[in-house]
């Protein structure tokens, strides 16, 4: 019999409802898996009692004949960017270490209302700033994957690296992630799982520690397209507390999944054939084109001419918004306070932020403050916002010719921890394929496409029109069925 922690969201939900096993048994299995995987450092904080309490509520409801929620019996990991009432929410930063919010984020509350339980708070790049999960104050997360014939620790991607590592290692069936410039899709690709960033505004940002407010979007990560759809249905929905929340009904994405793409057009953006992309990535892209053609889709060539400017524009806009959002961490109201002997208010601000922020966060705050300064605002920030408009317009024009776009998720497979830590520009280039969809606020998903010659996972990215998560999920399912990805990391932790 398959170990219960190896099961996915739908299998757990349906098994609990059918009485094949209890929610308590699933929670016990996942809690044990989490406790045995300290070497991965995927969790900042485990909450086994929370998982057990939710499981016992689900079992009691079933025994009493009460209706079960759509996630009853499903224990998940919660990225430590989502505020959880009574449980530390640190954003993986020293400046928020020990902060216990008296409120619950809208997304996490929706998941608990659906019956899910929390296994713990997952590690991430500090304030979601990073592509390798090495900037966390609580230490780097190690991917459960290894290159063939090597013991070198690999990056699980970032910023949602704790989420991707935990799912790939079978510690939990699913987890929440956030995506600002690719932080759901890139780690999903690195670890051989699925992850979708919905249309900007689909999921409430209320109660999520902010990085870049016009870009941040929550989304689900799991081991199958269907499981992502099930989780997204619970996470999405209008929230009057979030001024950017979409006042739209939540579709039944999971029930409408259909991998038959006859009548659909799939665009292949020519500008995504970039120099420096691994040959294995390009081959997986060609495989993906063939798979979607086999599913009935018509393949068309499209142009997104401003793609080359998307990454530099993103790394002006995101740090600018971060410098504004992170100004609230000053040692006055909550979190860390450093008060040197005889210090005044300004000295306290400086000492607190110097001690509380990591190097990458400081770098982005400095960049953001610089591009927003009076002498450089028009030269940098205004120009970047114009580029953002042009990138979005490119996508709008492309939709006249296609229904979804297919591209690689990342330019390479996972790299070793430490490889790019001293070269910020090389690290930022990891986001080259994921950033354009973020700038335009579009739904986009990464789906496993196979293994490279070193035995590491590769991901393909599907990008869709605004509000059309269904087409993205359907195309993702068509890839999933034809790729037949069943590989999982060999246990070393």
C-alpha cells in the first residue's frame, strides 16, 4: 500500500471521504515525514498539533454524517509569508523573527475553512527576495534532488523553495506559494512539481507580507495539475479587504479540466529562444510543442518584441515597491528593535534595519530607494513603468493569434547552492522566462516535462489570457499526461 504521505490532494480528500483511511492517519504520516526531514530545512516551524486538530475535526464530521469541506483531511504546508493567527510569521527575516500575528491571512483562512490542516510554516527567501532560497535568515533550503553521481546540495528554487522541496520530498501533498516574478513557477520547475500563478487579483493579498504590491500573487503548488486546480478553488475569491482583489466568481476549474485541445491555438514566442538556454531545456520545449500538437492544438509562431526589456524593468519596479513596503519595519511597532546605548530615533531605525535585513533585502531596498529618488525617478522608474505597459501590450496583441503560450519555465535546471550567490545578476537571470507574465498580471503555470541528462527535473510554462486559468490548466494537463513524469528524488535526507 502507498504510504499516506505519498498521496496527492485529491487522493487524500477522496480516501478520507470514502473511509479508506482517516484524516488522523494522514496527518500522522505527514507529521512524521516532516519530523524526519530536518536536513532539507524546508520548514521554519512545524505545527503538528494544528494538522492533527484539523484532521480530528474532519474525522468527527464524517462520523457524524456532516458535509465535508473540499479539502477535508488534507494537511498542507504554509509559506511563511502568510499571516497565521497565533503562529510565528517571519517572512524568513530576522526583523520579523518572533512576530506572532493576532489575525489570519485571507488565503490561509479560506484553506482552513475548506478543511485543510497546517503542517507548519515553510522556509523561503527573505521577504520573498531571491531565486534559490539561500537568503533566508533561517538558512538555505536544500532540494531533495541530486545530480546523478553527485552529492552536491542543489537549490530548490525561490522564493517558494521550502514549498517546492517539501512537496517533492513527499512531506506534504501541497503547499501555498507566492509569485512576484516567478517564485511559484521557477521552484516548481526545479523540483519536478506543478505550480500556478493565477491572474493578478484572483487570490487576496490581505495578510501576506508584501514584497512588490503590484506584482505579488498567491497560488498553489502540488504534484499534479488537478491538485493545483482543487487548491486554487479554495484559495481564490473576492476579498473586500484587498483593493486589488478581483470581484469575480471562482470557476470550478477542477471539474472542467479537459486535456483535449482541439480548436485551441498555442503560441510559441520567438523571443524566448534566448542565448544561454540549456540544450536540454530547448529539447523539452520542442517535446512540449509536439505534445500539445498531439492533444489537438494548432501551433502558431508569435512575437513578444519587448521581452528583452522585461527583466531590467522588473528589477526596477519590484525593488522600488519593496523599498516602500519595507519602510514599515523600523523597530517601533513590531518585530526586532536594536537600540544602541544613547541612540536617538534615527540611530534606532538604522541599527534595527541593519541588523534585521539580510544582504539581498538591503540591496533591493537601496536600488528601490535610488530609482524613486527625485533625481532619478523619471529616468528609471517612469521608464520601467512604460516598458511594463509595452510588455503587457505585446501579450494583448498575441492573444489575437493564440489562446495560450508555451515557453520554458527556466533557462537551466537546478544549480548548486552557492553557485550564484555572489553574482546577483546571474541569479536574476533565472527569472528571464517568468517575469514577463508577472509584469502583465497573467495566469501562468509550470508543469514537469522530464529530466535532463543529469537526472534533474525540467519544467514547461503555459501562459494564458487574463482570467483564463482554465485554458492554462487544460494545456498543463495535456503536457502532464504526455510527459508521464513520475520521477521522484531518491531519499538522502
